[in-house]
């Protein structure tokens, strides 16, 4: 997985494809970029170091259900801290559009993803092709513990240069 540049403070302008009826269709990078833009717009803090989101998605006949943990790393009184935040409606819609894009374009269904976003616009996705656990009533204590301790994982990443993802 590579970091992708994202002009987080500007609207994305990737090329769009058209389907057989001439309708614009979103490509994968555009779908990722739109989710990142909307996730950043959900954060109320004006200054932050990292956004991390662990999102699960499940499709039903009449729409989608999502479950997520969204945290933002901030500096308070000279120390790093993390706060949870809620994704706005547009971010949740962008998650559904990303799911739909993978299904329509690549024939894949995804159970969710993690994404790490930096203030300079770089972002990195880790796509989960398995079934969503929380949305299916499965509690993964190890995974939740990893997310609860995200601040220490982020600080380790700063030292090593290697990003880590929660266990599945």
C-alpha cells in the first residue's frame, strides 16, 4: 500500500470515466479521495497530526450500515493526545460510494477499511475484504485494544517510519 497525495484542503480533480450510458462513474482513487476529504471535514479541531478511522460497512437491500471508530491525534499543552470524533453524513455517504465503487468496478465486496490521514494530505488505506465483525455482533478484543492504544502505535510509527494496522 502506498501513500497517495491528496489535496485535502482543495476539491479533488481526478479524471472521471463514463459508463455505457455516458454517466460519470467514480474510480477507486477518486472514491478514496472523496472519503478522505469528507473525513477531514468531520474533524472540529483546526490543528491535528493524524486522523485514523477504522470503518466497517455492510450492504442491505435498502442501503448500507456502517460502524466506525474515528480518532484524531492533537497536541495539547505540548503533549500528543487523541480524541474520538463523529463522521459527518457526507463522509458516511462517501464510505458507501467507496464500497459501491469496488463492487461495481472490481467485482469485490469489502467489509470495511482503515485509513490514516496526515494534515499534508497524504493518506493510506488498508482494505478489509472479510466480513465486518462489529456489524455482525463479533467482538474482537485484541483489535479494540489496538485501536484504544492508537496513540502509542502512532508514536512508534513516527520513530520507525513504518505504519501498522490493527490485527484482524
